[in-house]
């Protein structure tokens, strides 16, 4: 197959993947829930912190990172976009659609990368809206303590939050492709993502390892003021953390590709 | 045309397909007959490159399935396990297939009408009856107007009207010069639709012959004769208008005659006969007999 026809077929297959994801309710809902949860919860968290702020010590106020805390709701919002990524692939196996997909597109690499492309593109659009709206809503809810997008590091954190969500979705696609089942993938990803909210990443002894988990590393991109509490400090900076997440994504996507390539459908 | 050559497939310790070789030719309905678990679905999945053969090879229109350009335009398939997401509307299922297969979207409406799903095309597939699901699967198979159809148990779950419809459809597709390869575990179903039969049991080809030949050999009653003078007996019977063939177990099988006439002819010609018996079998019995041995072997192997 020459390059033009390969490109044409990749375009056709990506378009087909786009049709697939918007014609099933579960994937549409997962994608819609991402901004809803992130923005709604972001607003609530900021409102709560604002009252704490008003009664807090000067020291506490000085180390407070409104940008990071404004994005705190993404730790829950990300669950929805991860579910989206998982369903995109797992739904094919659960329903047997994978057989129809491979019968139409027997070149497994073409099918896989078209799916990754379509899935992450949709996730990126969703993440872009989520990140910016969450930022503005949360900062508005902080009232006088909020910052503008022009504040130091705020734009980087917001763009970073968008990349973070997109990468988490890509990671989920890769994991689901490796495990070939929504249930199995969610069974691994959900506990993994709750480790973070359980704060295990801050326990000194396990932190050495846990700080390199995909979400723990990637989410640092939303920090503007490095935490002075050593428990929250990391061995890498914001971009370093995002690079760790990118490494996880690359490994997961390649793993998913190899599984699809080798296994019987 | 589908050419299967020395195909084997092993799942773990089970040898599901064992050195299968046969050719599915265009212009006729080829029935792929065998009991459940004989390896029919595995073979069909391998034809579509969904499962990789352990050894052997398959050529579809002369090449590998994965090398076909726009495979949906060459091969339409209906797989037994189903391949439709229940949360998707029937029309949407056909739309993404058409898009991925680079088939004009207008074709979606055509196949929906062709299989008679107009009234439920906007409904989600999980609400479908088995029969409606089969019709949707057949619509998907016909989407690319393919020259080859691979249908795994297409009559499953269809109501009598649906069964009649699919029989007619398969025959007309073959009459248009297409290759129609259809599996079933029911001999009676094959007898009504297939022009050619490939019978498998325990992953191996047990028979590969025309339907007419299969019926001739198996369904009509015939007389089985054991004699130390087979050549003379054959001449005598043939001269009397019977059709005679040598069976694998040394018996002579005489058609278009009966036991009394064979006895009379033997006496009149002074022929020694050790056994004369009448055999009549239905197609279903013939099929069972053919596959019984293979099944027994497997039962023995599993013990």
C-alpha cells in the first residue's frame, strides 16, 4: 500500500472511530462528565478553601497555591476521561465489535493507531475545555485570593492540566488494549488513581516509588508554588513529571499495540 | 474463491483445526457442515484473519485477507458470536462500517431495506431479537457488495419466514456468481441450500463433495452385497440396469435395485453371496454416521 492510500485509509478509519465513539451513550457520557465533574467540584473546592483562607495563618497563606488547588477537582474529573478511554477499547471486546472492526481493517496497526488518534483527539478537545473552564471558575470562586491566567505559571499549569487529562486518557486506551476488557482495565486504573487521592504518594517510604506513578507524576504540572512541606515535594519538576507520564503513555500504547497485533480476536 | 491449505489451529492443548484443506468456489453455495465444536467457527475466523493459524495457509481471491484492498468489498462476513455493540443503533453500526470500509453512505440505506430492518434501524441493537440481530449482521455482510460471503450459522434464531428469506438470498447470491460459504450444524438446512458440502468433524475434513453426490451416496436406499465374486456380480447387476460401486469396506453397493432382485440375479447366475442387505438412510443419519467416528475419537481422547 503506498503512502497516499495509507493516509486515506487512516483518515477513513479515524472517521469511523469518531462515529463509533459518538454513537454509544456510555462514551459520550464519560466525555461529558469530565468537564462537569471537574468544573463543578473545582468551584466547590475553591469555595471551601476560600473560607479556610480567610481564617488561615499568614504562613499558610504564603505557601498556598491557588492554581494547583483550583485544579484539585481534576483528580476526580480524570476518572471520567479515563473511563472514556477504557470504554473506547474495552467496549469493542465486550460486544464483539472488535471482530467487525478487524474484518474491515485487517491491518491491526492501522486500526489501533486510528483509534488512538481519534480517542486522544476527542479527549484533547474535552480536556482543553475542562482545563480552561475549571481554571476560570475555580479562580473566580477563590474571590480575592484567585489569580488570573496571566499570573506566573498559571497558563503553563492550565495547558499542563489539559495535556495531563489527554495523556491519562491515552494511558487508559493503552491499558485497556493490553487487558482487552473494560472491567479488567478499570479494576487496575481506578484503584491506581485512588491511591493518589488517598494521599499514599505522600507517605515518605512508599513515596520513593509511588511518586513515579503516572497520575502522581503528571499532576505536578498543575503546581505553580513548589510545596515547602517535604512530604509533598517531588524529585522532579512540573515538566519532568509530565515527561514521566508521557513515558507511561508510550509504554502502555506500545503494549496495547503488541497485544492487538499478536492475539487472536 | 477461498483456498484453505493444510490449515491447523491449536488453542492451548486443544487442536481445534487439524490439517484442513478445501476450496470454496464461486457460483455456488458451499455448506460447511459439522457438529458443534468441529472447528467451523475457528476456520471462518482464520479466513478473516481474526485468528492466526498455527500452521497452513488460506488464500482469499488469491492472496491473504489482510492484503485485500478494502476487504469489505471482497468479503462480507457474519460471525456466530455477534459483533454489534448493543448500545449502538443499527444504522450507526452500518455507518461506521461503511466509513471504515470506504463504502458510500447511500449503501447503508440500501442494505437496511434489503434485509427489511427499516422499522428498527434507529433502535439500539440490545433491544433486538435474535432474528433482527442476524438480519443486521447480514446487512453488514452485504454492505460492500462483496464477491465472497462467509456466513457462520446464519439461520440461527431466525423465524421460519426469515429462514426462507436467507435461503433464497444465499441461492441468489451464488447464482450471481458469488462465492457463498455458509456453516451449519444441521444437515437438513444444508440439504436445502448448499450445492457443495464440506463436512468436518474434530477439525478434519470428512467429506468434500457435491450435494447431489452426497444425497446419492447417502440418502437413497441401496443394497449392500458381500460376495467372493465381486467382478462377476458387478457385471450381472450392471447388465440388469443397476448402478454399482465398490464401498471402502469391501462391500458392493447397488443402487436402483432392491434386495429381492439382487437375490434372484445371484441365483440365476449361480453366484455365491454371503450377505445381502437393504440400506436406507436419511441425510441426517448419513451426516451423523460420518461425524460419529470423529466424535467418538474426541470423547475417547478427553477421557
